[in-house]
C-alpha cells in the first residue's frame, strides 16, 4: 500500500496548530513513515496539486479564501479541519459580534476604506465546504493529532470525546473552579484536553468548542448558585464562539 | 532581456507574503514585497472584553510567539491598573520568555533556514541526507518546548500567566531538572554552531545600512525590560511613547501596517538586538560571535539567522544563572490578588522577531476601552522592501531562479511572522 499524500493549507489564524505538528519532535519522523507530506507551505518548499488527505488550518474570512478552499476540496479525498479556527471559527469568530466597518476603522483609522482590507464574517471550514473530520482545540493537542492521523492512514474513524471537560476534571480530582468564584466553561466544553487549564488552577475558556448537546439549564443554575450572571457566562463563551 | 520573478505565498515562513520582480530590457519596472494576509481585527475584537480575558484573545495573534504576546499583554494590563508583581514572578516570567525565544530561534535556524544552506527544499529530505543534524535540531527544539510547557503550562498559548503572577508555578525539583537539562545541552549548542559555521559561506554577501531598533537596558542583553534604543540615536525613548517610534502607515500592497522612524524603514529582531546590545553577551555567545567574525553594527540582513544562533547560547547561559538565583532563594506559593482599575498602560517585550508593543485602556470594571498592538514584523516589512530595492539591481545578471532564491532567503532571514503582523 502506498503512503497517503498529505497536504496542509492555512487561512486566517496564528498558525499555532501547524506548529504543534512541528512540536511533535521525534514523533514526526514516525509520522512521515506512514504519510507522505507533499505540500506544507510553512515548513516545506516542495509543492504538489495531488493529495489524498488535506489539513485545513484557520478560519475563512474573505470571498477569495472561500474560492481557494473550494478548489482544495475538489482535489482532496479526505478533508480535516485542523484546530479551533478551522473547526469552529475560533477566536476570530469574535469579529462576528462587531460592526465590520467600525472594526476596520478601529484597526486601520483613515486607511480603513482601502479595498484590499475588505473581509466578510468569520466562517468555520464546514460553513464553506464539507469537512470529514475535525481536530479541536486552540492549539490542537499533538497526541490527539497523531492519533487522528494514524486512524486516517489506516482508514479508521477516530473517536473524539463527546462529553464535557468536567468529566476529565473530576477524574483529576481538581477543586471546581466555581469554588474560586471563576466562570469556567468546563460544563459546556468538549473534553479531550485532559482538563488542562483547570488542572493549572485556572478556568476553561472553551477552546475545544461546545459539546453537541450542552446542558444549558444546568450551566445557568451553576452560574447563579455562585453569584455570577448569565452575561458573565455569555461573555466568556463568546471568546471561542462555542459553535 | 526581461526577467520575471513571482512568488505567490513564500514558503517556510509564518503567514502569507508574495515577491514580485519585473524587469524590461535590463531595467527594473517592479520590485515588491506584498502582504496579502487576511486581517483579523484583534484591536477591535478586544474592545469591551474583560481584563481577565484579553490575554486569552491576544495570545492567538501568534502561534510561534504566544508567550511574548501574553507577557506584553499582562505587562500592559498591570501598567494600566497599577498592579505590582514579586521578584519571583518577574524571574519566572523571564525564564518562560527565554524558553520561547530559544524555541523560536531553533525552529527558524534549524527547520526553515538550514534547508537553504544545505541545498534542500525542506527539512524532510534532510532527515535522510543529514540525519545527525536533524536529530540535533529536534532535540534542542524538544527541550525548548518542554521548558515552555513547564513554565507556561503549554508550549503554545500559555495558560499559567495572570495579571499579578502565576496560576501555577513549577516545583523546585522541576527547576533543578531544567537546570540539569540546560547545562547538558551546552555541547549541543556548540555542535549546532559548528554546523552552521561550516555552511556560513552559503549566506549571501549583501550589505545595506539601516536603522536598528531594540529594547536596551544598561548592563543587560535585554529581552524583557528597558527603553527603546536605536542605532541612529544616542538617547533612548521610554516604551510608553512607542507610537512616536513606529509611525505606522499602510501601503497599498499590504494588509499589515508598516513602520518607519528616522529613515524610510527600520529593522527589529535578533540582528537589531545584537547591534545594540552585543557588549552584554554571555561567554559562549561571544565565542560564537567571534567564530563567525560578527561585529556590531552588522548590516547584512542574512546574518539575522546567525544573530539568532548567538542568542540561543545567550538564552541558555542566562537562564542557567537565573535558575541558580531562583533555586538559591527558593520558591514561594504566592496568592493572586490583582483587582481591576481604570487606566491606560503599555507592555513591551522583545519577541523572537523583535520589539513588541501592546497598549490598553480599561474602565473601572476592567473592560477594555481600546488597544493598540504593534508587532515586530509590522516594523520589518518596510525594511524587507528597501532591502529588495537595494539587492535586486546587484543581482540582475543572475538567472530568475537564483534571483528568486536570494529574495526568498532574504525574506526568511527576517523570520517574518506575517499573520501576526496583520493581526
């Protein structure tokens, strides 16, 4: 069996998820023994239009980027949304809460109306093309990524937790962040990170996105029990859009 | 004869940049460094957000220098709200900051620049042809990342940094282990410097005098504190007056703002720091400087990668001294007691790619009223363009492929963070 050809393309983002692939260090050498990287602009100058598996990093914020993404989708057999920006829009989704013209003026001042600064609202990759798999997190977790790539190379479906961060947090026997009067998104956010932030004594801010059926009523109850408002909760959910 | 070089999305750099060169009958018609990156509007996205959430947002400006962004942000918040931190917090932050500089430099020199010096298109074929070198780079990179993990809670997008201190600090045992690890890689650093030295003749000979800007603090090779220094000026400028230094403007070819001060452009980054602070380098760093025959003021932009290599030694040696100090005094668990307050403040650090500025204003509840963020690569774009304009006439007789490679290598030398610069 020949190795599947892998290509990585990036859109609006910090490129930190690609960096996590580099950060796999020695493991990268194992990974390139099962997949053949043919295009990866951030790390390679080799180029190819032929690929089997495509990783898309970043959110989609301009019409020309939507077109580019569609062209990539046409050639890809399997398309993976890599990281929070691609999977859900990520922190860039905050832009959708703003008036675009005002946002441009805030950033660019008198130059704001130059045509090359035009963007549309922030979209996740699956709002533009079909996505086969999503790797969640900001940034992605490198072990989870390696697991997903191994599954894809073997033609298996990766299993991603559908339960909230609270489950992992309880298993670690952490004291609940609400006991510290913090707004923690653990009850609503998809697990898989090992409750990293609460384990480092701080709140979860929802970078892996919302679970499929979050128990909103129960979250509201927790928030009010600890003297916080729904607005406090919504403000923190807005950071990663929790799509 | 006509020549045309068009590079759509330069490879082996962070973010998206294009190179366009057109000549007709031996005359240059167009030489452009273009920045088509999608703007993300961070300065607008943080408006109205809580002081406790700003850092989680702005660290996402950059995946490679997220620790620098976090620290600039926290320092800005603390300056705005009059929050003071302990000496221990400052030392642990500095140790985290050094880990990122080291990681970023190893990544740049080892993964992104080395292929050009070894005649390869990427590190992938080098894994076969130069296995020992690749293993060495991976080892140093892995150690740098574990070092960041220990202090910041995560390699990219730190978790433990808070206004006022840390949510979690490492144990003394962990710091002792880190000290042993760092002491153990000194021979590896020498080996890496030796490999690069053996390839130094592959670095193009090109000089262009320009203004270099970096943090300066007497007696220190500063990455974290001080005032703004310039090679064009004997006096320094306080960081809270950074707007008078950067003078941002937006050219039609870029979605990122560019900067200029005393000339048409200026440069920031490892070479700028070296040019302003070389007197304060550590012994091994000085040894590497001498082996390359490097002298301040060096005006060959391709030598930015060598300055990064010098800084790798500087970072490890300074961190070893810092670890000694921390272990001598011992670590205390400190309570986080920061409270919001209305005010305005500036945070400034040297990111791996150069000096980084964050300014914030907050209301009494700690909601952000405004932000201004100036990123190192913002400040380098104009200088890349000016280098292009000086270099292209000197290499017009070369083939299109050679011109292309020399310009790509020049862009790479700046280690640009293009998506970061557009933010």
